[in-house]
């Protein structure tokens, strides 16, 4: 309690603009304040406050106790070096520790990259000596927080959409005594039978009693990571960082080299999962997003994608789709897989595109569209063409993650993964990615496939060599999935290389958009959010899968970054057609079907829907709060989401009726509104007459009537404009 009293005094006595440095390091934003403690042997967060949260933390940081040098375990003694500390209140605090033998320096850093939202944390270890050493696992963050009598703690986390959203998607667990949960994230997300799905790497822990206050933490990394939450009696502990399984983990630290733990973020919130999400999404935009992307008023774009015709795309089809896209009001044309000579040979197939892709891009640009392509640029095949990634080439054979049999062949658009952590492979692929952009006049590049290696058998790569007895190789869909005791270190180095390639490419092509795809939504994480512009959420594209994936992922990421592909689906009635389109119009909209097969009525309906999206829906998707005002979609019953922008007093409710007969009417309690305010309701399809309604009424329930199953409605809300 002494810490709490001191902390409260410091917060009251030192406003955000003050320059006086408090006696204990404090990092703060509008939403959370952390008091750090460097007075003990190991540093720790002492106190966490904000948004009705007021807790102390008992867990000290676990600094490495030993390292391996020349095959011998060497114990470490860390000494705090306060003369090297940095503290720029309220944005930055760095505590520095050193080991004399071997000579190491550790920086324990906390940073507020934005004035609102969570605070970031990273641990960096530098090798100041002249001898190579091996570091053990260093967790990114450890917490130990007391549960007070009467608390009803819950844990909330979200699955990745992966190949298809599961029946559950979002999880709300009661944290009872002996609760023990671990969620993992990687770029593979291939759970076995009965195994849990991978999560978007973040967790919310909060008291279920009003005002549902608590804390959240997440990991900004695309490699193999884990989050663990446990409860023992009246203590909740949490650990975030690299995944220690399989293990034991170790990583090489060369003389003069450094190792950086995956950055984590920590925030405080109230209002349950939607309260946390409405704080986290704008923070990701401000702290992680590409400023040029968000300055573009057309973001998120409306896209037409060629995969509705599969691998059959060619120049006549592409040119026809560009013309159709222009007529519909689409803003980008996207050529999916099928344009290339072969896997690893990422040049246009001369039989399909005799003039190459550049004239296709130029035609798209002439008609006012952007142009992008799909490519699986880390995959090697067997093409003998010059500059192709050919697994028979001795150079490339050493880059790939395992040895292949002589009769190995790639699939149509999948090959064998290259280990990006190899410097020569990194350099080659950096040039290749930029060549693809330059040669093909790209505005957007979609990555797909397994960009970050899961594991690797090589002993001469920068990652730790595997223990031979731990290597497991699974052959599936043309891939070798390698798993061994070094897998986490393999993914660590490959992820750092992936980030570097995209950062360098972004610097050279600042207006380029990156779509993050990995067999659908297997690579949805905060590290990729910092290096890409939008995510393919799932590899299933029917209306229910699109709404489920959006419902889940929108708790964690800005909705403008969440792409739904709209595929061909039975639409015997006009209401079904709009239901299909709107199920993919809550975030980034990509059409993936043959629009030339539409009737004239469907073509006009889609054109009107796209115009409405660009005029009214897109500004809300970009800037408004989002509330999950119904249970997760199940396809049978009603479901809905609500956007509300309190600054502009504008919003919309997306409402969907499922397949169940006998449910023509439903009421959804809205959120975020002022009970004393009067709002104007506009029913886009005219399913009810436009009318005024008080906030009090809408918070109790907005009633909708839809006569046709598998239909939808958009209800626009407008409040009185704020006084001048």
C-alpha cells in the first residue's frame, strides 16, 4: 500500500507535461501508468494504474542466471548501473544492468509510443566481450498480481481465423483457483486433433463485475510465442514471450552482437473486452501502423481479385476484370496465384501474359485503379530458369529447411520454405521482392505461404543447431514441416529477417501496400501489423466464415486492416445477394468471384453497395468505435455489430438474419450512446420507416424486422451535432 500511495501522489503532483523526473521511474499514457522498481536485484513493474485498475506486481524480471561459453555453463552476476539509466518522463524509462564475466549489458526498456493506449516493453542483451556465447530463454514479461476478495477474474483471448474459423473463436474463461492456460502463436497454426487453436497473441484479464476493469498484454512478434496465465489461491501469474516448447531454447550471441526479446505491450482498461478493443485498435493505428497508409482516404480499398477463376488467370481475363472493376467502382485489381512460370520462378508465364504484367498494371492505372499481385516469395521449386529459387541449386539447397528426395516436386503454388535467417538468403530475397515491385509496377504485394520457417535441420545457419534426436519432419501439401528443439530460435531469426526485408522495401517504396496472408489467417499478429497494411483473416470465404473471422479478429486489430474475401455463394433472392456482400463489407472488402456472371440487377445492387461503402461505411470503419452487440455469428440466428463515432455523432448497425425460420424480428441493445440524446435512425433497405429514437431506448434494444432468412439491413444512426 505504501507503493500505491506514493504512486498516486506522484501522478497527482506531476502532470503529463511536467519535466520533473519522479524519484522512481514512471512511464505513463492517458490510459495507464507504470511505476518501475530498479532497487532490487532484478527490475520489476511495481505498480500499475489506470481505467479503474490499481494493482501491485510481485514478479521480478527473470534476468538470465547463466550463459554457455565454449560448451561450459557460466553463472552471471548482474549489477544495476544507474549512471547508464535513461528516463525521459513520461515516455521512456530504461534500466541498465551489466555482467562483468562474461561482459554483457542488459537494457530493460519501457516506452510509450503514443499518448494513449498501452506501454511497450523490450529487453536487450549486448555481448561486450570477444567470445561467442549462448543465451537461454529470456521471457519478455512476467506478472504476479493479487486477486482481491469478491473479485471475479476472467481471461479473454481470440483464435486466429486460419483456414476456417472454429465454432468458438473467442474465449472467456473464469480464472478459478488452479486455472492454467497457455496460448501459442506462430505462422503455422496447424493444430492436431483435440489440440487448441493458435491465438492472436494477446490476453485480457479483468474483473467481471462492473466496470469490468483489468489489464491486457500482447506480443509484437510473428515467430513462435506463448502467453501463460495461472491462478494459485489469491495470485494470478502471467508470462509472455518466446515459446519454450520444444526446447530447451538457446540463441547465439556473437561478439558485438545483441539479442532483443519480442516487444510486448501492457495496458489498462475498463468496459470489458469491447472497452479494451476500443482502446487497443486506435493505438495500433497510431503506434504500429504505417502513417502513409492511414493518411490515404481510400484506405481500406475495395478490391477485385482473380482467384474466382483460380489458376486460370491470363491477360484477356485480367483486362476484362479491370474494365468490370472500373464499372463497379472498385479501386484495386489484384491478380492472385496463377500468373507465374512456376513456384520459386516469380516471372510472368509467357503463355498467359505474353507482354508480362507491367502492361496489365499500366492499364489498371490508366483506368484509375491500383494494381497488386499474389506471390509466395520464400518458396523454392525446381525451375531451371535463371534467378529462380531452385532446390537443386546447391546454394538454394543450403537455404531451405530440410533435405528433399530426388523426386520431390512442388505443388501448383507451394514449394519448400527458405530460411530467411540465412544472410545470403535474406539479401537475395530482398532484391527479389523489390524486383517484383519494380518489374510489375506494383501498388500492392500479397505474401502467402509459410514465410517464417517453422524449424530447420541445418547446422550452419545463424540459428541454434538442432539436437538430431529431436528432429521431426512431416510432409504435407508439398511442404516439409520441420520441428526440433531449435524451432523457436529458427523462427526468431527468420522473423527478424522478414521484418528487415519489409522495412527496407517500405523505405524504397513508401506508398506500397503489403497484404499479410499465410494460407489465410495464420499470421495474424501485432508484429505483422507493424510491417504490413492489412490481413487476410481466413481461408474460408462464405458469409458465415467472413462474419465469424471479423467478429473475432476485430477485438484485436483495427477493422480497416481486416480483409474479407467474398466468394461465389447461392443468392436466389436479392436479399441473399446483399447478405453475401455485406458479410464481407465490415472491414476491407475484396471480391473474389466472376462478376460477369451477375445479372444486371445484381450488378447494379453491387455497384450501389460499393458506392455506399465508400461514402458512408468506410469513414466509420476507419475511425469509429466498434461494439459486439450480439453473440458470435452461428449462421442460424441473428447477429450484429455496431460502429459508433462519438466525435462525429454517426454510426451504423450491421444486422444479419440467419437461416432459422420463425425469427423475423430481433432486438439488439446498442452501446456507446448517450441515454439523454435523441438519434435519427435510417434503415438503408427500408425494412422499417426512418424515425427518431432516444439513446435510452436504443441502449435497451434496437428492433429490426427482416422477412427473408439469410438477409441483412444497415441502420445508420445520427446524433445531434456537437455545439460549436
